[in-house]
């Protein structure tokens, strides 16, 4: 995933901090906007994980900080609901003018309510997805209900939400009662995906029910079992992104995927070190896949590790070679299973003849054949398994040529 920092000026002259996440080939088919939750920011892990998952489905995703939040300019008191909606529309206009009009809106919590309202005003938006969204804007007021009377008396007061201090005024409070969200949803007439956890303690599941009942088809609901409101588990936020990406494909014309150039080579790998940790996007001429490291060594486990891909290449080549051999011999081989593991073992444990004891790469291959084969045929297949091209490459001396381009 390639990330570009953007500075977007809204209608009030306030600069919004934003990131544009691009697919690995840096050539998106469609654009989306992600609106974060109340008092959160676009740097929340859940936002980044959902955005990353969507880029794997060919979407470019703009994630931005609302006015007065994250790294955007302005005061939090100016980040009332109407201002949030205006920010979404202004970001949409910026993308329309400088890139391409976003056709998918995704919103988390109050950000979900904001994209519903903004989406009702933007003709270019073809589909909307919400995650843990409230059915009424006033639902958020319970977070600062203890300070509402003080606001009426003092004009401005400081409150604490989620352990962080914010300053609010009377306009901020009154804004949450000005929008009839359920009527907007009833008149929306755009494909809507509602995702919500039945265990959400911040915005109860009944909110999803109210939104769904008011919406017209095409509408969909997906439950987020065991997830919390902020999607703090990576598996939950990645799942949300994958589901939204798959769901959205139904409402967007299929386009031919423009692949990242391999510069005449067989494969290209790309890693954005600043944004993606170890998550690496790999492309051949016609296919895209992801590599990563497991969580226990600091990765995000969004894909197989490099050695797992090495094992996969060996396994795939082995079973394909066995298929061709069995077919040529007209043997009754119906299925092949191969189990492979790579490790480092000491030469003494392997009883290997070496000049000096040392650790060696060790690959374990276990074969399982399904079919009417006698023992001699199975032994012959075992021999052939060591003759596949990838096995020969790994077992032989390889000459590497590396250059900087």
C-alpha cells in the first residue's frame, strides 16, 4: 500500500490533514473516503487496517482528520456534526478536482452518520458503508451530558472524553439535535452496508436495527461478532475492510486491473517502510499477493512469510510435476498432498558430512497419495518429487545478480 500525505483546505479555510492510500500498483479503479469515529483520528489503527484492506480490492482510500482532531487545524468545538458533514463534502470536492470523484463512502461510529448525510448530497457517491454508526445524531450527547448545563451557564467548558480533554460550547451541543438521520436514510436510495457488533457497549446494536429498517434496498447487514466499538483487534478491522471491498464490487462496473509494471522482470515487490511495517505487496504480470511476518516477530500477519512462500513454491511445483508424471504413466493417482516445513538444523543432528560443523537449511517434505497405487509406484513418485524444477533450483548453486535502478 502506497501512502501520500495531503493537506486539504475546507470551506472555512481550515487545513485538514489527510492520507491517500493507494493499491500496490498505485493505479486505483475507484476512490473512497473514510470518516473516523467521534474524537478519534485517521491514524487510529482500525482506520489504517480497513483502508489497507480496501486498497487490496483496487480502491484508493482518503482517510482524514475532522476539524480540530488529529493533525487537522481548528478547535474541537468547531468539530460539531454539521462541520463533520461539510468536511466530508469538502474532501470529496478536493479529490474530484485533483484526482477522481470518490464513489464509496465509509464511516465509523459518528463518522458513519456523517457519510450517510454527506452521501445523500453527493451524486457521485454510488455506495455507503457504516461501522458501528448511531441511528440518531443526539446519541453522542451522552458522552458529555454531565456538562450540558454548565455549557448553558458558562458558554464554554472543558470536558473529558476517553481520557482526553476537549473544549465545547453551546453551538457544539445544539448541533447534535439538528439532523434527522433516520429520515435521511429513508430517502437515501443508495446501496447501504451496515456493520455492527452485537457487543458494542458505546453504540448499541439497536442502532443498526433502526438504520436497517429505515433504509431501502439494496441494503445489507453484517454482524461483527465479538468486536468492540473501536475495532481494537486487527482481525476485526481487517475483516471489515475485506467485507466492504467485496460488497462494494457488486455496485461498481468491473474494470480491467492495471498492474504495477514489473519493468520487464517476472515479479515486483513493494514495501512502504514508513506505513506498512513488514507488509509487502507483490505482483507478477497478472496476479497480486501479500507477504508479511507473523505477529510474534513484529509483523501484522496479513500474508504468508517469505519462507512460507518459498515452501509454497516448492509444494506447488512438486504436486504439478507428480501430476504430469502420473498422467504420462497412466497411473491411478487422484490426489496429492504435500506437507513442507523449513528450519535451520545443526549438521550433527542431520548427520551431514561437512568439513566443519555448522547450521544448515533443512526442508522437510511429506507426501500423501490418494489413488490405487502399489508400493513401487509410490516410491517412484517419491523420487520424482525431488526432480521438480523448483526443488532442483533450491538444491543447486544459484548465481545472483543485483543492481540498483
